C-alpha cells in the first residue's frame, strides 16, 4: 500500500515541481520593463496587445502580456490595491478584459516588500508603489478578480519565505496564475526549493542590452540546469532582442535562451521592430526547442576553445537533440562538434539548421560550422539508426577533449 502511495505521489508530478496548472513549458510573452521602465500606461499596453496579434507574435506562442513595475496607485480605504488612475483610468479589471479579448493572457508585477523595486531603485513614489507585504491573501484575491494569469513577484530586498506565502495565497485565490519570482539579485539561496516555490525563478542579475550581460546570464543560468523541468524553469531574464545589440548578438541571445529553456519574454518596442528582429523572435523552430515538452535545459557539452562553447539538450522524440554552437569571441571561428557522449549521442545523425530552416543531410562523425563573432549556429540533430548507422560505425571518429569549466562571469563595463 505504501509503495502504491509513493508511486502515485511521484506519478502526478506534485513531488517534482509546483503544480498549479500553468508553466508546463517556459512562459512566452512580452514585458514592458526593458524598453519602457516606469513609463507605462493603459494606452501603451493596449497598443502592445494589438501589435502582439498583428505582428504574429501571439500566434508564434507569445501569450502573456506582462505589465511590470509602476502600475500601482497605492491602496484604497479597505487596503485593496488600486491602479495609478492617471496612467490606467479604466482600471486593471478592464485592462485584463481587453487583453483577454485579444486572445492574450494578463501578467502583472508585485513585490513581497512594503514597496516595489522601482521605489527602491528608480524613484517611483513610495505612496504609490506599494508592495504586498502583509497583504498576500488580499492581493492574490485582487489579482484573481482582475483576471490576472501571471504574477511577477520581485524581491529586491526582504524576506525569502514571503515567496511561499504568496504561492499559497495564489493557490487559495482559486485562479491558475503562473508564478514567476525573482528571489534575489544573482544570489539564489536555497535553490533546490525553487521548483516547489514557483513556475520560474530569475537566477541572475538584471539583463541589459549588451553582449557581456548576455554571456553573464548564460553562465549564471547554467549553474541551475538540473532544476529545469515541466512546471519549473530557470528564468534568464527578459529578452533584449531588438534593443540595440548587433543582429548576430540578438541571434545568439535568442538561441541560447531557447536551448537553455528560459522563459521568452520579448522586451522590445514591438510596434516598431525591424523585419530582422521579428524573424528572430518568431523563429518557430527555436521556439519549439524552448517549448519542448521534456523541459530539459541544455548543458555545456564542450568548450573547444576559450571563446567557443557547445550547448546540447535532448528533445522529446526519439534520439533528437538541439545543439547551439556559441562564439563568445571577437573573431569568426570554425566550431567542430564531434558526435560523442559529450553532446549526448554517437552518429551518424541527420542535421537541420534552425536558422535557415534547411535539412543539411546526414553527418557520420560530427558537424562543423563557421560561426561569426558573438553569434551562434543552432541545429537539431536526429540520430540515424539501421543500415546507414552500421556503415558509418567503421568510419574513423575524432577524439575530443574533456569539457573544461565555465568562464567566469564578465563584469559589466
Ligand atoms: C527589478 C527586476 C526588473 C524589473 C524592476 C522593476 O530590477 O529585476 O526585472 O522588474 O525590478 O522595478
């Protein structure tokens, strides 16, 4: 009997990660903060909602429209959260209904402290930017009544256990709300608890649109790869695609976020994005890697040189892998990927280019690509079995070195 109970406990998933009906794959959507900071308004959010539909982003999978900090206007006489009336004259319930009418989901921001992070860091008035401290249950009910589908709960300073309190308050409020937390800036204490606390947790310090921030977050995020699973994903922070980095850097950023199974929250002004930015954000094959139902985060398979890395993750489906060849350096280089246990399999294997969307053929012993500076090649590989595999088994295989340790994080300039 005990054996059956233990089996049921593990089989329904509750033992492995928070099960609140949301976040079985990494969240996808748009967040206001990276481009607009505190300059948010009802008009902006409605424009963005319309553009998420007209640009094709919604249909590519970007469903959550997340209003970040600075939407609040304090509390009413009953202690209920209210929106900033000047910026959001129709209120949050009406905004939620508008977002839903576009086939999108509504995300909102709060903090477990007495004030939000924008009060602490960005000068938002303290009497407006009220946090959820001592109001967890009341605020969770308010969010549910507004039709909120996603909560970003952002620490800055305060009490780590407050994340569990809001998780329980959301559950009690009775609406499935994806719970995305930011436990601490770059110092994730008690990391093994994260999958039980939330659907995603920020595991690095804030992103900004520079290559050193992208590589720093790859290093920070990769330390927690073993936690990733359906229901919980490591959040490498919102995307900076289209926010001023080179196209190569945007490509590498996006491919890495996808292979590392991070939430994909666009952070650019999508109303004026270039066709190149749109093509990166709407790369359906890389989105499929990010959203793969196995939910496994890529790990570093090898570092062929001090500036090149090979990241590999298994995908659902027989003997299928996604591999990203990352060039962190300043010169174009050829990156060789021999098929071996470092990348997870032996060849021969069929290769598909996830940027050009072309099948490249069957490669017996490995794959090799010239990768531009600050760029990444991305491939999907399916191991070939049967007669072809037997023929290739006699071909000479190259040896590779054992993986080295990760680069130290590069500090911002
Ligand atoms: C913190 C978070 C950011 C953003 C701001 C808002 O810095 O890490 O993503 O939410 O707060 O104040």
